[in-house]
């Protein structure tokens, strides 16, 4: 989405009580709430034909996912300083849920949100319906989505990172959960990537209580109590030689102690995956299981272990610097979603996560569960290319990978925009934009 000139028609200030905020955010200036972590979400119900958002960027180059009525529609990339960006244009007035999610990590600088701008007849409605649960994710580059939209051998940049398409964000959406994210590429429990065996002072355990990772103040208030906390740390501690397992275990226990101090009796899941392999993976598994055993013995709350399967390079490829691809994240999300659903008794919302052209006349859909791939869920499905309805000839379901390949009568090469749409029976399960790359 291109940058547009600033033209105030109807300003909706960031202080408007109908706007919902999620994540670690500094509200010391309420008119310009500021944040830097991945996954920070701003959501509102807006009745307008034109919706814009104004940001002030410290560095510029951050990316935001734009989600309209729960459908991931596009990304915007910000520039340094203050500017306004168009999020959506509707043919006629009507209330739509508009959400913007930061999908790049803290290294790309701080963002201040200054509010929405609407057409002069637009308005903001009541606050969106609250999601059923809240999950906090504490992690490293995997949780950030480092390089998940790139390929091995490419150079990392903001354009290759998409937190919205990580195992964490996908899991949360499937469980109707809001998220709080504290994650940074290269960070560890006690030792950052290639750090000294004695540890790094700027590890996550030392800086967990901050809104901005490298700013001592302001501290994070921990006002929102999550229903579950997932910790996915340890890859950087152990991925290079020289780690100390005793220090790793003791600092991991200290990390859990901090979480339990701030969130009374909140369940904690210690995650492992997906980048380690071989003897190092065995060591990490042993250490984290030992952490879980000792933490539970203290009786301060339930702590669990869950391991996502290591990267399947043949099936899912590799992202930049050996990181998981979006396809690998989708697999991890399916596994974690099932685990959490069983652990907490939470319902899973069937969703199509991604749709890609996989051949001249084929589209492949990637789902979080096979439930939405069967015939009942396909009632009312339409495939629209540049305004023209296409004609499926076959639907091939792979239950093991929760994918469906749709074969079409038409060749897709000449179309610029392909969408999956559905009627009211669809419940947004399969409405999405098809990627051609």
C-alpha cells in the first residue's frame, strides 16, 4: 500500500476509548502510545468508506499487517517521521473491524500511533468484541518471524520478517486469543547468540520487565494477566559451542519465577523448536525438562513442556539464515494449537492461513486444522480473479499436512488479483487473498 499525503477529514485520536490495544505499549503520552515489540495490535470497529492510520516512526521501515474483518488483506511499510497511510477503501459505508499489527521486531525502531483518519461521514463504533483468551509469548527470532518470508542465502531485512505468520500469532488466532509479545532475534535465556559461556547482561531474563528492551524505563506494568505464557528460548543459548547447562537451567528457573511473580498461577509452557538438531537438541530437551520438573516442584503454578518438530527442510524449505519458513511456522502452529486446546480446553477456530498459486491452474490452501477443508465448509466458496469467477474442477485434500489443492479450469498466470470469497455460511473461514509468489 503506497504512502498517501496527509489530509485530515475526520480524526479519531489515539485516546479514543473505542480503540483496543494489545501488547507492550508505553501510554505515558496517551495521544501517541509508543511500542517496538512485534505483535502489538491496534483494533477498532469503524464505519467509514476510507480508513487511514497515522504513525510517527523513529527509524522507518517497519511493516504492519492490515486485517479487515479478520481477513489479512495487505501490509504497509512506514517511513521515518510522521505520515498517514491508507488501510482500506470500501465501496459504501458500513461497520468493519480494522486491525493493524506490527510484524517487524524492535531493531527497526519505535513506533508511535497517532490515530485513525476517516472520511468526513465516518465514525468509530463500540470497542471490538474482546477475544476469549490472552497468551504471552516470550521468544527469540523464531517468535519474531525472522526471515520467514525470505529464502536461505538471501539477506535479512524488514521485508523478509512477518510476525503475523509465525507459529505464535497463528496459534493465538486459532484459539481466539490476544497476544503480548516479548521477543528479539538473537536473545537467550542467559546467553545470547555466540555469547560468552558466562552469559550476556542483555539476555531476556534480565530485561523481561521492560516495555522497550534496551530502555531501563518505563517498566512494563503487567496489568493484563494472560491465561497462558509460552516461553520459546534456548536456541541462541545452545546453538554455538560454549554454553553452560547449569547456568542455563538456573536462569530459566529465574525467568519462570519472574513470570509467576507477575502472573499469579498462570500456566506456563516451555517450548522447544524448531531450529536445533542432533546432540544439541537432545541437550536442550533434557535441560528444559529438568527446568519444568524443578519449577513444578516449587508449587508456584503449573509448568509444561512442549516440543514442536524440527524443521522439515525438504517439505517446507528454509528461511533466511536457516530460520523456519512460513510453511514451517504453520506446521508448528498446528501442533501447538492442538496442545494448548487440549491443555486448556479451548475451542479451535478453523482457519485458512495462507493461499498460494502452486501451478498454472492450481491454488494450495494451508489450514490450521483439516476441519475447514471438507465439503461442508466449502459451501459458498468462490474464487474470484480480477473480478471474474473461476471454475474449480477438483479439490485434493492432504489431511496429514492440512492442505487443499484446488485445480481450476482457467490458467492463473494472466490474473493480477485472486481472492477466495464466501457467503454468510462461510464465517470468514476461507476468505483471503491468494499469493502469486
